[in-house]
């Protein structure tokens, strides 16, 4: 079948529209003999029948395995370099009590960036010493809570925070470990990176300010300076950007050693995953070997010890194990002009029972996703589709472009893979759609790990409804 001229250049017509590309789908995903797709040994049609749609589904075994694999990759690379490594799970990607327990059991620490995320990690029973706190505008209450529970490390993001953290540490009789977030001038996205002298962003401090700011931190007995922190971007393929950032950070790291110990270096996260068949993310083992190897080489050239290293992946652990289920509601073929000669092509709009309230990334970042028919198999020729949501918003698109069998119809069950990260986290109640539940599947069993909202939940926050119920 010929490609539709409306399709993006990277999207090819699939030889089999029933296929589930392994790079995009959870490791346990497979199409059964009856055509229904299962994940974690659980039929997706059965999940729809029990929990409804939209529904977030996470392959628990896959998530746990990716966490373990990530830690093993960095630990092995660090050992080869004569040092050790800590991996923090970036909770902002998706955090629940169960997920926090999974990653902690795999040996990871947990990175939080708000009082709410901190509360979830603590409720999961994660040792506070294994938690970190980020944020460019931490409230006094957030800082106080973090210090009071014995949080492992607070990342200082501005000069004002130094005194705030020191005061909280004094008040609670603690010596608080802190890192300093800096901008290396390297910003990366996918396979490209840009290296400049300065970055224009809200996070961190410039490298030129580090010596003075670290001196301030070191002058306060309530604080223990443990090292620098940098995050260069998100959804990054390849290690070159991380390597260049590490070189720049080590220039400053070396100079700081003259004034006292600098035991750690945190190089952040942002490791990319596959959302479509066009994506080719770098294996975590290759990333770890390249990044840690660069640090070791640079330290050897400077004649300084290799510091303890820390990393903060989130998407690369939880993104791939997650999918979102939807029920197809309506289809609408739309003729679109393809040129000035009057030629047209057809794009099939397929509208589902969710949308930008459960996946805002397409609208926010023009992110690309894939989609498959999962309630049955089909031999119909594939057609170009755009998966639209049900919100009253023209930008409410879930999948910009993919091919589905031409016989898709209302009532079919569709699934969008690679939605474990930044979908539930960014979800909203736009148009008063309740947030979907999150269900974990493993070994043929399914259990709710985040309860879905109901209309009663929505109304319970409206004071008018509460007062009305009181008469």
C-alpha cells in the first residue's frame, strides 16, 4: 500500500498493522490467538471490562527490570572507573506509593521536587536518607519538612536557598547535605546538543558563580557541600551532550577541590525512550559506559580522583512499561489538500474517550506517539489515522499520525504505548473529565495502584455542592 502524503516523513506504512514493535511496547505485550493484546499476562479487553477506559496500565515486572538494569549499568561502569554510583529515580516522571516501593526495592534512591512528591515517597516507606529534593522555588515549609525528616540531599537552586536550608538545619539540629545545581551551558534534546557560554533558564546558577556560592555554603556549619548537580535536557539519545557537560563541570569541580572536599558529581538524567518506530534510543549500558568513561578520562587528565557519581533517570525506567487504553467512539474521514493542484488525501480522525487531560504531551510538546488496535486483529489495509480526544479543544490530539487497520469502528479498544512517564503526572480535570485509574499488571494479575476519580470526587471539591448537600 502506498504511503499517505499527509503522513510525516518518518512514518512508514506497516507491513502488519497488528504488530507490536518491541522497542515501543512493554516487554510482556503480545497479541493472543484471539487477536486481543495482553500485557503482564492480562488481557487488555479484560482490563477494560473490569476498570473501564481511559485506563493507565503499567507492566510491573518491566518497570522493576528497567530500574534494576539501570542501576547495574551505572554501578558496573563506575566500578570500572574506580568509583561508585547512585541512581535516583526521578519521581516527576510518575510517582505513586507502589512505584516508589518498586524502585527502592531495586536499589534506587528517589528524587522529589515538591512537598507532595516527598509525602508520597515517605508514605512508601523509603528511607529519607535515600531521598533528594529539587526545585527552583522550594517553600520554607518544604525545606523545613525535608530537613526535619532527615532527607539525604537537598539541591540548592538559588543563593537565597542557602540561608533558608541552613536555618532549617540549625532549627532541627542537623547538618544538611546539599548539592549546588549549575548550568553547564550544554542543552541537549534527542540526538543533538548545543554548547554555549550561558543558559537562559530558571534552574541553577552559572559556572562563573559557583566558586563564590560554594564558599558561602562551606562557611555555614549547618551545611555539608557534597558536589555539583546539572541536568542538560530530556528525551536525549546518545551520550555526547552528557560527556561535554561533564567536561565543563569537572573544570569547576577541580578548582573547588582547593577549598575542601567535593565527594560527588550528579549528572542528572534525561535518557530517551522510543515512542515511535523512528526513535532509536541509546541502550543504558552504552550511555553509562560512555558518560562514566568520560568522567574517568577527564579526572585522570587533571590528576584528581573520580568522584562518586549520581544520575536521575525517570522516563527511561517508567515510560516504556506504561500504556493507555481507550475506547474508540467516532471516526471521521477528512479530505485534506496536499498541494496547489487541487489534489487531496484522506486523514481518518478517530476520537477516543480520553485526550489531553490524560496525555498532555502531544499538545504541550508536539510529541509523537504510536497506537494499535488491541481488542482484535484485522486484515484490513492500514489507513492513516489521527487519534483525537473528546475535549472541547482543537489541539486535543493524542497521536498525531499512525496507521491502523481501515476497518476500525466505534467500540474498538485502542492502546497508546510508552505513556508511563509524564502522562498521569501531567493529567488534569479539563472539561471535568475524571482522572483515570492506574493499574499494575504482573503474572496474570491486575491491581489498582492509583484509584481513578469519579464524578463524586469532582463534586467533592466544589464548595457549592458541599453546601448544597447540607441543605
